C-alpha cells in the first residue's frame, strides 16, 4: 500500500478507499453496528451502508435496525431523529458539525415566541415542520413531514385550523399550490436548493433536446415553474426508474443524489444543474451540501472505532418522539 499523503481539501491523511471499506466492515461486526446513509452523502459511503434513502425512509429504517449501534451518515438532525425513534440504540454520527441550513433558519426559541404571538391574536393553528429541523423544534410541533409525505400530512390538518409551516418557505409554497391550503410560512430555505441558476437551467434544456428536468420542491418557484417532474428524493428516484427509454435528466437537487440515480436507473444520463454564487453572480458547482460533504469514509471508520461522536438523549426528545411517531409511522 502506498504511503499516506495529506489531502489538503479535508486536512485528512489519504487512505485507500477499499482498505477503509474493509476496515469499516470489520468494525461493524466488532461493534454490532449498522450504517444508515442519506442519498446526499458521497457514493462510496452509500455503497457500504446497510440502509440508504431519504429522510422518511431512514427514519423508518432506524426503528427496524437489529444491531445495538447505528451510525447515521447524514446531518445532525437526522442522527437526532434516529435516536428519538430508537432510544435504546447508541447513535453515532461521523461529524457533529454536519448541520443543516434549514434547521438553523428556525431556532426553537424563535418558533416558540412566534407561536405565542399567534395564540395571543386568537388564532388556532397546527404547526407542521419539515423534518429538516432540530429535535427542540420538533418538540414544539403537531406534525413532522418529509418531502415524501408532506401533502398527505397537510390533508390531515382539520380545515378549521390554520397551518404554520416551518422552516422551508419554498416547500411550503409548493404544498400550498398542490393542496389548496393557505399557510403561514416561515422564511427559511435550503442553501443548496437556493443556488440553482435559472439561466443555466434554461440554457441546458435548450442545448439538450429531449432532456427532462427533475427538481426537489425545496427549489425556488422560478426553478419549479420550468421543471418537468417535481418530487422529493425517493419520489424522483422512483420516477427515473419507471422510465425505460434512455433519457437525459437535468437534476436540480443535491449533486450526490446522482449516485443513487445511476445505481437505480443506469440506462439514463444525469446532469447536475449548475448553481450561481449570489456574491459574485458566477456559475458554480455549488449544489453540493457542505454539511453532507463532512461525511467521509475516514470519519465513518473513526466514529465506529472511537464510538463517538454520539447523540445523547435529551428530555425534550420524548415530546419530539410522540410527534415523529404520529407523523411518520402511523
């Protein structure tokens, strides 16, 4: 094996990915662990995971894991959700700093203050939160949704109650359109889905006759208006699998998702839609979530070996669990 070298991008010593995968397989047996990996982490991590999927599928998978330890390769709120759904398990995450711009846009104390303001005005409402929120926020909500079940949950809210939807204004606006329900929208958004360049998407569509645009509903409205198929990560994956004729898809979501598309539907070509840097106006390959990118094979190996970082149970997790259970499992 070659001598290790420093990877200047991540400040990690380079190690052969196949050696790391073998070491992780051994550690999984030794530590009685299962790996859950979101579709937005790097493909090499998805390839060694026991469960892959979107937020909804992985939240459900966490309740089915037979091992005593879960390694959740994703972002912090996902590790929290796994712990909430399976409190008897030890839940590790490769990097405690893997956060989420959406979750950070809705702090629990600000949501509680806004809810109190609405109640003081005599308004009755259900708070519906996208799963991209902290456990503290989930504990303040009536329902939790993912992009895969959001419309179904919105339809459960009684018509005589308003809907306060947090934190993603773009997903909320899309849900208002497809459900016909007016909502109070929290002004949050995903840093990855915000950056897609409408000009580059139009140009790519024009330069690729017969191409099909698929986009996540977290994208801004101007992107969704020229999209051929809108859906959450799992819905998009199933859609491309359902089309047999080889097709070029222009993909407006986190670029690591293309790995799952290519594994599920190898007959197609998948092209990531470029983003645009708001500071300079330059087109960039910035549709990569910097938080998801903190997950590496080395960090998966290290968290198994060191049995940390670990998601610890908090008192408010029980209230969050009641909401998650009602929303995602029933």
